[in-house]
C-alpha cells in the first residue's frame, strides 16, 4: 500500500475528540456526516485540503491521519500532510507534473539537486534532508511493490 489516508486513524481521532461524523463534517466544510463515514470506511478518500482541515479540527498533526508503508514518509505522504494536490505542488515549486509524478512514484535515477530539494522543502514545509529521505522512501516502496508483483 502506498501512503495515504488511514481510515481507522481518522475514526479513532474523531472518537477521541468526542465528535460525531456530522459534527466533524460541519467543522471541515464537508457535505455531511455521510462523507466522513465513507472516509472512515475507506470507500472514499478526502482531498488533500480536507486532510489538513480534518487534522486541524481534530487538533492533531496531519501525518497522524496518513498511513505510512514504512518508517519514513514518502513524497506522497509529505504532499498530503501539506494539504496539496499534485497540480498545486508543481505550480508552487515550478516543476512539471510528469516529473513530479515520476518522483512520487519512485521512478527516478538521480536525486534532484540541492536547490530543487530546498524548493520542494519550502512548499512542503519540511527541511531539504527530510525531502531527500522521502525521495528515497518512494523509491524503496516502488522496489518493494515490484518485488511483490514479479512472478516466481
């Protein structure tokens, strides 16, 4: 599984905050408790901007609502934590969408230069070394997925 919203973490955080699904939906501007229910069941995924609103409403770090496949967040997890869609991220960092998509999917051969890592760090609100670790994690996860799908 790639990094993404963790439905059970969302439900546990909502319950710990003492909120109903309808109350949480109202706080984040969602269309109703049914939407929060679908997020908690994993049948639907909140947009990145909703992820940030959910974390604020629940008074927790956004990363707590994200499932990590490993110990270190990958690029997708950092982007979700920042509440950004890919088009928003590439617009703010002056990158091309295909380039960023390939990085997020772990399809890169050379780590981008320091200035690119720093630019991404500014957009993601993370230091450049954390962004570099996220690049490596994205690549590790890609190799892991490929290993699982190869016939034996």
